[in-house]
């Protein structure tokens, strides 16, 4: 009998903190019933998923991570840096679970584990940010992008997605500061003042920006470029918010294009969010779509 060796990495502090040793046991039982041998590690701090993946993944047939979008990002980034090509299983237990919703992975632990055992790994595009960073579903700057990594974990664990709403409202005025930028994307140039911009490969981001699921393809070699121009008054801001809510990106204040690469240039260093975590500050960010770079079970 051929046994599959699975490396399971669990972030017990992700999301609403309802993940327990019983959940881990449920996962392991599901894998064992399908003739798999599972080695399990839990993360203790940020960066542990990266370290564990880099150190051990090469010796396994599959890697499964359970946590939020940040845990998945650490796992994928480590595989990319090490050039390890094995299927990825994802069991979501974060606050917003944007990637799980995009991948249509069940949010219940047992159902997600069963999906991993019953479905095939499918190709997935990964974003490369500058020289050495990667992202699965978003690299963004501007309004509300700091919310995900600046919201205290204790608040996330108590209120879940609502914590982002609370934090977003409290910091809205501070973050609605226009950023002067030049964006070169697939031969097109966009210049001006923007309150939000970035590259997306997801159906929703933080529950604040939602894209039409029929427009988001995860393996087409393209990302969605979203740029929101600086509103000159409240009427324009309301028009922009209405466009985002109704997924109408064809007005003169919202730019939405499919692109395979983009270069962002700023006058000053601008902070970026990569999959909901702080991605550093930079005056120039080059982003590329790495077509079908990994395979995720979904």
C-alpha cells in the first residue's frame, strides 16, 4: 500500500480562536482513514510556518496548512523560495478567510479536510512582489489596506471580520489621503492621485472590496489591477463606494483592468499589504504574475 506523507502546519492563534486540539485530531483522523501518514507542527509566532515549510516540506508528498490568509502566504512563499513543488491543502481558520472564499474551500474543519482527501490539486497563479516576496491574492496600498495588519489580534479573535469594520471606520479619515503614483501595466500608463490601488486575485478582500466571481480566474496568468482615484468631494466618494458595492468599475473614478505585470512608482515610500500582512514600504514596486506557479487542492 502506498502511503502519502503529509506535513500539517497549524496556527492555533488564527481567527476566532475556536481551533482546538480536537480539530487537529479530526484532521489527522481524516488523513489516516485515507492511508496518509501525517506529521504535525503548530506555529508559536509569525514566521514559523515559513521556517517549518522551508525545513521540512521537501521530504513530504503534500503540505497542509491551517490558519488565516497569513499562514497560507507564509507556506506558499516558503515553497516558492525553495523551489519545492508539492500540492498544497488549506484548512481556513482565520478572521476573514478571503482565500478560502475565493477557492471555495469549506470553512468547517472536517469538511475542508475531507475536500483535501477527495479533490485534485489545481494550478494557481502566484504574485511576485519586488525581488523576494510573494502573495496569493492581494498586494495593495492606500485606504483600508492597513486595517488587516494593524488590527490587534485580540480584537480579531473576539470579533472576527467585524474587527476589520471597526478598525476601518476608526481609521478611515486618516487613510483617505491621496497618494501620487504612476502605474505601468501591460503597456498602459496610469498617473494621478489614488486613495487605493493594487493587484488582486480574489473574489473579496477583507470583505470591503468584492469582485464578480465570474471575472476572477485563478490560473489565467492575469491579475486584476484596481485603482481608485482621489475623490474631490463627498458626492464623488459616494459614487465610488456605490460602484464598489455594486461591482460597477466603469466610471471615471475606478480603474479595473486585467494585467500580467505592473510597476508602481511613488514620490515617497508607501506601505504595502501582502495577503493582509505588512509587506514593507517602497518607492517602486514591481509585481509579476507567476502563471500556475503552485497547485492548491480545491
